[in-house]
């Protein structure tokens, strides 16, 4: 027995969801790449609880988080 109040996902909705996930991934990857590039070119280091953390990985992770946040802001304010 199917629940008629819940419409089934159409092929168009599925491809739209895939496109949104791809776009979010692009933002995250772009932020990670920017963070990694900044850490290498600028010698950026993070200070966490008094400990200096250097290298590419922590700054790339912060860049990825920033990229996902930028995607959220874009979806909130510009995509209707």
C-alpha cells in the first residue's frame, strides 16, 4: 500500500538534487584549494588553544568549511 500524500521523486527532482550536491562540492573544494594555496604561498599558521598548527591540512579544512558556508549563504539569499 502506498501513501498517496507523499509524491514520488521524479527524475527531474533527482537530477536537481544531484546538481545541488555537485555545486556544494565545488564550493567546498574551491575553499579547500584556496586555503591550501594560502597556507603554502603565505605561510599561514593557525593558533588553537595556544598551540601553533602549521601546514596545509588545517588551513585547507578551514577553507572547505568556509566554502560550504559560502554555498549556504548563496542558497539562502540568491537562489529562490
